[in-house]
C-alpha cells in the first residue's frame, strides 16, 4: 500500500490521471484529507484509487450540458433535483464522483435529505460524465444501478441505459423522447465556443419557444 499523503500534495498536472493501490480505509482517509475541495477528483474500485485533475474544458462542458438538461427539464415541466459535486459510495466496493447527477422520476427520494445511503436509497435517474482523460467508464455505475448515464467525449454524446446487468448504447434519452439531444448539444456547443455559455442557453430557450 502507499504512504498516505494529502491529495493536494500529490503533483498532478491538469488533465492527468494517476493510480494508487489502496484499501477502502485508505481511500476514506484521502477523501477526508481533501476536505471540501473537489480537486483532485477521486475514484475507488478494485482496491485502487484513481486521482484526476480536470482541465478547464472539462468544467465548461459539464456546466453547459448540465444547463441544457435543466433547461429541457423546465421546458417539459418535469420536477427534478440536480447535484454537483457529489460522492457516491458503496463501502469496500466503490467510490465515485460524477460531474452532475439528476433525480427526475424519483426526485422525492432526495427531498429533504442531507445524506443519501446508496445501499438502500434509490440511485440517481440520470448522470452526466465529461470524459476528457479516459478517467471514467460507464460500468462504474453498474453497482449503483443508475438507469441512464450520459458520456460526453471528444465533442460526442453517448447515451447509455441500464438493461438488466449491462449498459446499452442508445440513440435517445428516455427522459427526452421527443428531443434530438445530439443536435441540441452540438448546436449549443458551437454557440458556446464561438461566444459563451449564456448565449448558447438563450438560443436553446428561443428554439424551444418556437417549437
């Protein structure tokens, strides 16, 4: 096992990932040492800790696509709760920190709760991951049985839905069956990178109002 040091003392250039052999207890200590900071991001699986320092692009894309999701949820009059940052843990098995998480069908499960017990409480309905460094994998969410996971990598969105014991790639989101999510995100990204995020969301709202 590794000699415990504070995560902030580990030299981790932006966009890089390091792996360290670790027990569940060592992962917990590292999480406590990091405190309220969300950097570096941490993941635990298979007796290993992964640390990742996000690039600025990672945060920008995550914020934009999460804003797209909430805009579409508001447009379709869906009730929801959104979370970031958040840590999901199953003791001795898994620890992971998604970019954004949403309760949609089961928003009442989180209503009024300060903590969620992933062993007994319902999982999030939708999770968004921005994968710039190959740090994340859709199968990270199998232990939690998250119904739908969005992966955004190299300007492409992949929508995975849980079917039985595996994630299957789909063309459409179950939460937005009548909206072409891929086209919406492509248009918003183009506007955001040519101008800014607020311009992209204003354009999306205008497009929705004209539907």
